[in-house]
C-alpha cells in the first residue's frame, strides 16, 4: 500500500515512485498532489514521506549515495532496487547478490527476481528447483506475478487444476494475465461459470481499490505533460 494514502498500489510499476532517501514507494496520486502544493505555495522540495531534501533528477551521484545509505542499512527495498539497476547495466553477479540479500530480508519482489535469475542462468547457474522455490516464496509474500508464474509452471506440467487455483488467487490481487488465463481455462471447460464470474468480480474489486481522485488527476496531468513526478518540479 502507499504509505501516505494507505490505498493499495497499482501493479503497474510506472504509477509509483521510489524515494531513494527512505526506500518508500509512493503512488503517483500522492506525489502529484504534493508536487502541486510545492509548486503553488513555493515550498522546498522534500520527500513527501520522510521530509528529506529531494535532490534534483540530474543529481545522479546524490541519488546513488542516498540509495547506498539505505543498502548499507540493510533495507530490502533498496537492495531490490540496486539489484534492478545492476541487472539493467548487465552486472548480473552483483544483481544476483543484491536480490539474494533482499530476499533473505523478506522482500517478495526479490524472491520473484531470483526465480528469473535461476530460470535464465544470469549471475548464477540455472536451477529449476530453486526457481520454483523462489516463486513459491514470492507468492506466499503476496506477489501476483510470481503466483501467475507458478500457475504457468503447473500448466506446463499438465496440472491445469492447480494452475487455475494459482490464477484465481493472482486475479483477486488485480493481475490481468491471470484473469486472461482463467478466461482461456473457462473457454476450455476447466473453470465453471460461477468460479470465473467470482474471479472477474474479485479482479475488478482489486482494480477499483487502487483508484482515487488524486491518482486520476495524476494520470490526467501525465497526458498533458504537467507535474506528476517529484523530478518535474
């Protein structure tokens, strides 16, 4: 959930911002509302959560220093973010190391990333058993993509009934791919009309729970290139 408005986060990662000063992910609705206040009242640019002075987006070194401070403080979210950065840069060994540490500290997303490392053999040898293990840990932690991937694994192994159970859980968390998989299963006669209807309602409820006037305003502002991110002010 967003630590400011306490509403569930959208599964779309582009609709939130991670603050390097405190490693908190804040929804675009809260970021946009806060930015508008800064712009209108000529306030100092600070983090809307921890109130740390916010560096300019071009101050990459300061952003990196803030992130490393959180990494050195054993912040799992910061470690997961550092893993993502190293992966993007092609530093797979470091990316795996950071993801492993974040997972050990309980980050569900890091478990999901580790599953990908073991699947692709980047930064570590391929290991199907460890891939599934980390998918299971991520799914237990509430990670919808990992839950969906477990369903795909079950389907590949011919266990469509177990796959459907995973997809029902993930769909209830708002995962679109799982709902599509359930639709295919329904058309194949593997899911009853009642169960598919229930999954559809649960999925819609999860999506609706992520909406707010502030988030809608942020989306509208983004369409017209207005202030939406902290770096835009």
